[in-house]
C-alpha cells in the first residue's frame, strides 16, 4: 500500500496487537492472518477479513455476537477504507468507513470518525451549492388526512399541548404521572429547523454517506426489507416516492447523529431529557416521505419525539391496555401489536375499536413526550424528519 496516502489511525495503531490477540483467542485465526496481510496492502485479504467478520456479525441474534467481532469488523473496514483511499477511490473508502460506523464496535470509532472527516472535508468542495429544493409545506386538509388515517382518528381525546412548559411542570404533571404531552415551542433555536428544510443540504453534507433504510409497508410485513444506500440515493427515492406513491423507503430508528457529526451539530438535546436524573440512551433519526408507518408498538424508555420537518399523525394507548392490544408472543416482536391499525381484522380483534386512545397531529417544531411502555402508532403525512430522544429514569424515580 502506498504510504503517502493513508488515514491517521492512532487507536488502531495502538490497539491492533491486543485486538488481534483477542480475536485469536476466540478462534479467529483466519481473520487474523487476512487482517495481517491487509496491513501490507493486500486488497483481497482486506476484503476477506471483512467478509469473515461480517459472517460473525450474522451468526446469531445481535445481542449474542461477541463484542470482539464488532471491533474486528471495524478494523477490517478501516483497513479496506485505507486501501481505497490509497487508490483515490473516495466513494468506496467512505462506504467502508460508514459500514464500520454502522455495524462495528466502539474501539475504533474515533479513527473511523476522523477518516470520515478527512474524506468529507475534501469532497464537500466538489459539491457546489445547487438550486435549493425546498421541502414545500403541503397544505393541511383535514378531510383528506382523515382518509389515510386509521378508523376513529382525531375523534377522541387529543394529546394536551403546552407552551413554555417549565422543567418542574414537566416533571410534576407529565413525567411522574406517565402522561403524554406535546411541547410546542422548545426547538425554535435548533439549526436543523432551518437547514433541514432544504433537501439539498443533506446532499451537500452527507450525500455520499451510506445509511441503512427500510423498504416496504412496515417492519411487520413480509415484503419488508432493509438496504444500505447512499444518502443521495435515499433522497432521490424519497422525492420519486412523493410523486409516484410507491413503496416508501424509510430511514428509521437509525443513530444517524453518532454516524454523521455535521448533522449532530444541527440538533440540541432537550433539557427535559435530564428530568428524572436518568441517562440518555439513544438519539435516532426517522426520515422519510409521506406515508411511512411505524406500526403499533411500545418501548421501555422515556421518549421525546421531536418533529423537525413536516408533520406526523401519532396515536397512543396506555400500557394498561397491553393485553387488549394483543402483543406478538415471539420474543423479538413482543413489544409490537398484532393489530394492524390500518386494516383491523374485526373478527380476530372485535374489541380493539372500542379501546380509548389519545392522538394528535404532531406539527413541525413540536415535541411529543411518550412515556415508557405507552403503545404508539406513527404515520407521516408529509415528507418528515423526526428525531427521537430516549432516556431512562434513575432507579429511584417512580416513572422508570
Ligand atoms: O416516527 C416514527 O415513525 C416512529 C417513532 C417511534 O416509534 C419512536 O420514537 O419510538
């Protein structure tokens, strides 16, 4: 490998001997020999090492994958990226780095991030500012919206909306009692509110980055699949989806802000997330065209779903109705309901339409607090970008 063109990889340089030793102790002899060859510039060995680590990542459920294999995967991605970089193939280099960030372990994260910053700094100069494709606000027509929403939508209780909600009032009135609330005015200062209106902005700062997307009606359908595509491809699909009403491609529940630092700078963690003295667990992006659906499910954490661009319909059922919502029995899906709110099978679930819920249209600039274990169904009504902040309460807090 050319020694002139190489990303600085201080962590890999320091840790590689320990990492390889640990991989050997877990039986990864073939990986170690391929990774060793890769350091001397052997492209096929680098590919083979990455393939071996990839197989280990897919050898069982994610939680049972040994952490050392995730770090091994990052190592192989970093090696491969370096070889592409040496060949001036920046697109492939960036793809390899993104795969390391998405699927790899924490050990080499700083090296991966640093390499990305080197690549993106040089490639940003190639992207001239193109004419701005503003994400036009679509006029909201209630009757038309009701046509696409589940039966009884917006006819029962709506979620309470509050402005200028103090942390103390949030804690007392919503957090501790486990009640949903919309906070209407606490994200006006986010740079994202303005910057993300322009889809070309994403193309400029992240167009060549690889991101995981979901394709299909929703994750409970058989034809549903996941794909890895570049942000530019995703934007193109999203725009064509707007006109063709095709199968939606959804960048859903992805920790995009851990992966793409430029976008992280555009958002702020709301102070409400520190109420309860717990810990921030994850920040996820939900970006897609009108018509994406996240089916009825619940999560274990407190959640603030911040609506940065566009609007979404959200329906919420309290956790006390869990039995009546018929969760799947399989462990992987036990937080999802068998009830398809878009097409309720009344013979199988004759009582579901009688259950009380609260719902709302979450407007641009609003945040919805979803307490832990509350069931939620979400449908985007326009092109929509939301950010979810999940946090846990401290062990002593009543609402955890
Ligand atoms: O916005 C969506 O599509 C779903 C959001 C969600 O389920 C969550 O934040 O937990």
